[in-house]
């Protein structure tokens, strides 16, 4: 009986753009569970929600949204569970940002860029 051959899979998909948002509540609870993130790029719109944990399980406290070929986010809206609404404009694609409830600034987190610029080719 022959042993199966070892195979290696190389994922060569073309990478698209994204936005990663971390939220911290102040008037709402700290983990911002229930907060809605709305991303608008030209005539397209995406919604994401901050979800909580379950018994014996956890979710990452972040909202990830893929924005396809768009180079920037035109508008970012946060609807907090407290009812507070925040809006930001012209956010670069491929950003990881921290938004604190009622704070008018975005804290951009460092994201390591791929070293191989020929991905997907």
C-alpha cells in the first residue's frame, strides 16, 4: 500500500481592501456590544455590529469590513447602544482604527504591510 503524497497549497487570491474598527464605550458599556458600524464608499454601504461573548466562547472585539477595490472610506458612522452617533470622513483603506465613544478623533493602529508586493500574480 502506497503512502499518500504530501501536497502544499499556496493561496494566490488577489487581496482587496478592508477596514478594521475597535470600539470602546464610555456612556455605553466598555466592550460596545450592540454598536453598529456603517461604512460608505461611493454608492456602496456595509453594516457591521459589535457582538458579545457566549458561554464558553468569545468573539474578537473588533468589526472587520471588506470594501473591495475602494481606496478609501468616504464616511464611517458609529451608532452606539447609548444612542450617541459619531461620523468620520475620508479614512484610508486598509486601516485599523480605535474609536472611543464621544471622542472626535480616530486612533490609527499600526498594520504590518505584506513584504511580497506580487501577491496574487
